[in-house]
C-alpha cells in the first residue's frame, strides 16, 4: 500500500504529470510542499510560527536574528516566493483555460428540462424566436443548449447573434464530437425535454448531410441505456420530444424511422422538405390562404393547437360519452377540433372532426385557441342537427385553378392532390423554367404573365431572382391591384421576405424556412402534433377547405359565429375562421364584414357520402 502511494506520488511530482494534472491536484501538491517546507525548517529557525511568517510574509525577514536564522530564513523566504508564484501561475492558467472552454463551448451542461438543438442551419434563429415567444407566454425562462460540431460554428453564432434577441431564453452554446455519446452525456441528454437534429448547413451535399445526421442518430440509438430511456418515456406516455431533419431522399427517411422504431411507435419525428412542409407549400400554390393558416397555427403566438384534459371542466359536469357535435357548440374561448387518445396497443392517435363519435374516458380535447386558460364549457340548449335547405354547398375536394409557376427552386410536390385534371393540364402549359435567368425579365414574358388570366402566379425562383422578378412585376403593375394579388413569391431568406411583405407592396410571400422553423419548434415541445399537422396538410382524411361567400355559402347566413358553427355542423364541417379580399385570415373570427371566404375543416370521407 505504501509502495503504491509512493508510486502515484512520484508520478504526480514528475514535471510532465504535474503540468497535465487537474488544477485541484496541482494546488494540493503545492500546498503539501509548502507545509513540508514550513514544518521541516521550523526547528532551524526557532519555532513553527516564525517559520510560517517567513514563508508567507517576506517582510518578516527584517526581524531575523542570529546567523542560522538569517541563512535559513533567507532560504525560507525564497522558497515561499517561488511556491506562491506557482499558485498564481496555476490559478491564472486555470482561469485562462476556463475562458477558452467557455469561448469554444467545451463546458458541460449540468441542469435539466432543456431543449438540445444539434447542428446549425439558417432555421435555427427562427426556431429560437418561436421558443422565446413560448417562454414569454409561459412567463418563465427556458434553457436551450446548442451543440455544434466545429469551433468555428460556435464563434460564428456568438458573433452573429445577440442573446438579447431572445430575452426569455437561456442559450448555452457548446461544441463537441457529435459521433461520441459522451458529448451528449456531458450535456445531460437524459434530463432533456427534447432533442432536435437540424440538417447542417456547413455540409453542402444532401447525401453527406443526411449521412451526418444519420450517424448522429445511430450514435444515440446504439447507446443502450439511452435507448431504454426513450422506451420508458414512450411507455409512460411522456415521450422525449425528438426530431431529425433530413433532405427529401426517401432512403434517409426510411433508415431514420427504422433506427428508432419500436412497437410503441417511432421515437424521432422525421422532418423532410417533402412531408408536411412540402404539402403546405403545394397547397399555397393553389391558394396562399392555406399557407397563412398553417403559418399562424404553427406559431406559439396567436391561435395555436392545444391538448386539454376534459377533467379541467369536471365542475361543469361529466363530458365523457357526449358526442363531438354537442361539445363543439358548448365550448367558448376556443374551437374544438377533435379528440386525442391512446389505442389499446399503446399508440397515440388523433381523431379530427369526429362527428357522431362520443368522447371516450381516455380521450383529451384538441382545441384551436389564442389562450387555453380562456376556454370555458358553457352548455346551451340544442336541437338535433338536421340537414336543412339553407343554400350551403359543400366544396369540391379539389380546386379548379389556372395556376402559373415560374421556376423550379421548390418542387411542385403533391399539388396534383389539390387541383382537378383540367387545372393540372393547364399548369403543365404554364410551368416556365428557363436555362437563362435573364429570360424571366424579358418584356414579352412579363406581358404574357399579365395577359394570361391566371388565378395565381407563383414565383418559384431562388431568392435573388425571385426578389427581382417580384419587384419588377410590382413596379410595372402597381396600379393593378387585382393582378398584384395573384403574385405569390416562395422565399428562403427572412430579410427578403420582410422587404416584400411590406403592406405598400401588396405582395403575398411564402417563407419556407420560417414555416419549417415554426413546425420544428412546435414538434420540440409536443411530438404528437406531427400526426395532426400531417392529417391537415395532406389531401386525405381531415383537411382545411375554403367556402366561397356567395358560391358555397350565402352572405346572409353570416350572422353570428355561434349560428355559423351550428349551420356548418349540420354538414359536418367545423368553423375555423374567415378570409378577406386581400387574403388576410382571422381565425375564430366573430365579425364577418368584408369576408370573402370561410375556413373550415371537413373529413373527405364525409364529402363522398353527402
């Protein structure tokens, strides 16, 4: 035992081991050496107190008496100066190392209940904007840990963005090896609320960036204790909110789902340009209103989707067993969209617009509301819903639109699900992609756009050319408001979107990155929302539809929101909001002045049987 202690001591006292030892070990070694010097020299100086004073206070040497005390005391003073210098050097080096670790993002994160965002791309600041809104709405500070693979990304983020932009967030920037689970363990991944794997911007090739994210996902899923942690959270109906962003390559999506799927479902929500976001963009090409609806409900500000426990209204009576249509009309302060629950197999499910179905014991209520605290249950006398002759016409599942698309920066996606066959044939004739970008600005092409009698003109170019063409069309047709209202510009850059979004320009803009950021932010706090948005975005099951005032619904029926809810409920439609002539939406609106369209949700299976 003594031999082992001596061996360890000798290793610490070697110059190399001492230099590489932790600060605490270095300081302990210096203090032990100091104590030994004071104790061993004290018999030669006189006593222990005098030995300590000479070691700690060189000015005490002026009181030394006798040759022995003068000689030994001088040695004592010199050793004290050297050892105190060592202490200062060690502490100074430790402080420098600490500052370097902070700057490089090498410090651990030891708290819990945080969102861990891995990788950087242009959507990250927009995601933080949404998380900041949520934190402000909740009246608390929330921790977000950003993990990057390279030190230069840490420096870029810190120099580019001011934390004052997110006053309700505590943003911690860290850097590490993303293919080593120790990096995630250092950031308390077991205590996180959610994990978001963004598609990295610093890897330009889609194949390589997908591979990078899949390797990170493999690193997480291969760690058995963490995979067990995900399983336990899923089984306890408190799933860790995990999502991974990938390119549109279907193989990448398949691999990601296979890596994290169990009998209880997939642990990670896979986000790709071709899924919910792509479908929303496709619908925006048919009518920009659909984009604006999703853009608002995906934000933490304004009207949002909320899961509400029916037991919150237990004082108003028992809701279990009541049919959806009755509950729909009895709630105020929000719009009841449907129920959510868990199947016998333990899988989460969402049932939107479930007319004729009762609320089950295990179901929760799904609301669209601006403030979940204002939702009240207020029963009103109700007559049985009978299909009456009131002039309401059910809209077709697909629209008839003359659409022009300029450019192919974003794929058309599943636009054929939302327009009829004649419209699809017309779109193929009015889909313009030129090899030379300057051809988009030629006078004859601009005239063709103006005289083409299109319902929508979709500018689907890169941001620079899209901005230029939009501004050119606006300047040429600034007095033709009817034509300007047809223009829809699909953009990536938020700055360009803000420039084109000014009211004086009257231009409709669709910002893909901001829409994606809002979707990712929502999923990071409520993983199950991906099922809801998937159903609403795709042309199957329940989806948004627009009723044209004067065509699908007479204007004289637009009296009060309650009466409109009753009328629409007869046709198994849920009233959501209104749209004016300038395509502005007002969710849960109570006023119908200037309204041109009524926004509803309806199940397509019901349409087929009416």
